[in-house]
């Protein structure tokens, strides 16, 4: 397996290279540049032009790309035009928040989806099943920003149960137990919102698989041997029904990192998603290219993770 994983990583290298070209070219095609916002009626055009020259923005795009690629291979993704610090530093400051949010959202997603999917499949056509199906339709149809705003208004402003912005109270000293508890407290509402939106596919797949599995011969054989119904569902039916879910779990893990843009923006959560939006607004090319490339690499890694998870769930499957 390790040789296969290494081979897959080597195949990713040209994919990442092509992705970097596309991302860099699209960033350069954006209207304006990082210094466009500095232009006012009183601004001397020579000053702006001098800033562009110093930043190398007047060079041909291929020259800019080669220079950027050479620095990127050394771990230098340039400097943020907005924050005036290295891109690596600003992404590093935000990455921990996004990873924590994604991890909690991932756990909550499966904690909600697996029980609902199993119960809906086990008691299909019951009132419980119909309630789960209705929930599925609503969670699938409602836009991300609508649910996020609704959750923010209801639990943040109306009930005042959760904070409405930020990742931690800035008045709490860093490194203390109170600091970490407050950080977790700020994660709960955006994580629940994100999890509710991510359960739809998992519930639907699991419900369908459970309904089909109930009529299979191996289930009838287990029941004829006197295996308790609880064991039939937990050991036999669930293990086989979980294969479609396992096949997409890698995408779920890495997709959460790049898919939290709207959630972070609405909840004013300082993660990579919010950084991406603010960088687009300010034309901060260095940050845009680095983040987009990071999200693309995460997608490629998700493909490999899905294959590895499939082999763990079902040892009969071997990745090629």
C-alpha cells in the first residue's frame, strides 16, 4: 500500500503544477491590482506606478509566474499586500481556526447523519422515516447563507446562547484553560450550522443502503441463526451499508477546509475562508493564489484519503 500511496503522490505533482499555472493566470486576469484601492483624485499616478514596478506587477505574466514558482518551491509564497507580512504567516494564523472548525463540523456531521440514516432505513415508511426525509429535503434545499443567517439570528442575537463573531474573546489571556474553553464555545454555532448542511448526502446514501441490505441473504442467514436484531444492524447491515459513505469521506474531510468560506464570512470567524474573501476584495494576489492552490491540493489529497478509508472499511478492496 505504501508504494501505491507514494506513486499517487508522484502523480499529483504534475497536477499541482498545472493547477498552479491556472490559478496564477486567473488571479492575474482579475480587474485591478492590489494598489487600485489606493487611487484617489489626489493620488499621484507616478507613485502608484512606482509601487507596481517595485512589486514586479509590470513584468510579463510568465516572468511573474516563474519568479513566484521559484520562491514557492523554497516555501516563500510572497508577501501579503494587505497585511504586510508573509503569506505563510497570515495563512498559518488562520489555518488552525479553519482546521478546528472543520474537524468539529466533520464529527458533528457523522454524529447526526449516521443515527438518522440507520433509523430511517431500519424503520422505513414510518413516521420517523418521513420526518428524516423531510429534514433531508429542507437541509438540501436551503442555501448555506440562509441557514447561517437564521442560526446566527436565532441562537446568537435572539436567544444569546452563542457568540456571534470571532474565534475567542480577546480579553482572555492566551494559553489558559478559560482561553481554550472560550475558543471551543465560539466554534459550536458555526460547526453545527455547517454540520446540518453536510448530513444530506450521508443520510440519503445510508438510508437507501440499509433498506436494500435488509432483504439480502446474509441478513436473513444471520437472523435465522438467532443473531439479535441489534447486532444484525450494527455489525452486518451497517458495515456493508457504510461503503458508499466511506468512499466520499476523504472528500468530506478535505472539502470542509475549503468549503467553509460562507460560514466563516457570515459568522465573522477568522479562518482561511474569511481570509480568502477579504483577499479577493483587496486584490491580494499572493494570498489568493496560495489559498486557491492549498484548496486544490486538499481536494487531490481527499481523493487518496477516500481510497485509503475504503480499504480500511472493506479489506477486500485494494487501491491500485
